């Protein structure tokens, strides 16, 4: 079954649909991530956090989640989430630091590779 709302990983396009599902701090976090833009550590971190929460890596085209679509899956995951909004925000901050560390290492690696190439 094909559902146009189903993607391989959590799609950032559905973040606005998730904004009002929880309290004001959550709403502010989602608003900030959306405003930061697609290449920002904030949006990458919230996408990674939601992909982990929704267990996107185990979703496949035959699964119930895929048949319902990413929007319904993510909404359901957030509604069922037992963590408080403060705990979710802490997970977000931790994930954002993980993303920043990864991006910094990736940038350092490419800079080292470029300087090695220029020295040759």
C-alpha cells in the first residue's frame, strides 16, 4: 500500500503538526527548530530525536505505521510518550550536542583532508 505521507525517516515537514500536542515549552522548542532551518543543528536534532522516538529505522512499507503515515505515527508517539516535556527537552538538548559534535568532527575531517591535498 502506498501512502504519500510515509517517508524513510521522520520528515521535518510535519513538525508544525506536532507543535500543539504538548505544553508551551515543547511548542517553543518546535517553533525554534522550524525557524532555524533545515541545515541547522536544532532541526537536525529534533528530526533525529523524533526518528528515534518513532523508531523510524524499523518501519517498512508493510507495517501498520507506514500504512497510516508519518504524521499519524509521530502524533501518536508524542501522545503516548511518558516522558515529561522537560525530559523531552533535555533529550533534545542532548541530541543537539550529539549533532554538533558530529558536524564538528566532520568539518575537522574535511579540513584536514583539504589541507593534506593542498600540501601535495
